[in-house]
C-alpha cells in the first residue's frame, strides 16, 4: 500500500484551452489548496495556495523562503493552513521560533535556544 498524502482541494493548471482552476476546501482555519504529494515529489509543482489570494507556492519557493534548509521548509509547509507562508514566517520570527544567526547569518529554529545549529555560535 502506498503512502497516504494530504490533499485539500484541487488545482488544475492553465492550458492553451482553459484558465487555471483553483477549488479550495476547508482545512483547519480556512479555505485553501494544499497537496503534500506535489510538495514531496517535485520542486516545481504547485503545492499550496492560501485562502485570500491566488498566489501559488511550490516546494522550491518554500525552500527559498527557509534559507535552503529542507527541514525548515517542510515545517513551514506543514503549518500553513490558510495564510501566506510569508505571514506565518513573520509571526514565527516575532514569537521567537526562528532567528538569524549573528555569526553565519543563516536562519534557524531557535525555540528560545541560544546556539545556532549551523555554525554553533552562541
């Protein structure tokens, strides 16, 4: 039996004959499109569209937002449930869940930890 992937709503890309179709469904706090299989199997497929806009996100976009760090990108993808990922990321920074290391400049999930896991600076 294959892996069960989370899929909320439907996304049909535009073709020469038709426009893009976004069919959102309710998930946690809002109406979205979210496709875990697209996230896991491709860097270029649309895997998330938030509630209040038609901005489409791919795995690569999540990865770019999270400084190229796959574990952080996956965490962000898992937690978006209605909002733009940039909004959730800004909230996480404000809440002290993420920080940028003053030594190496890389972002990290600090959860009030003082040591950077990338360069081990305190």
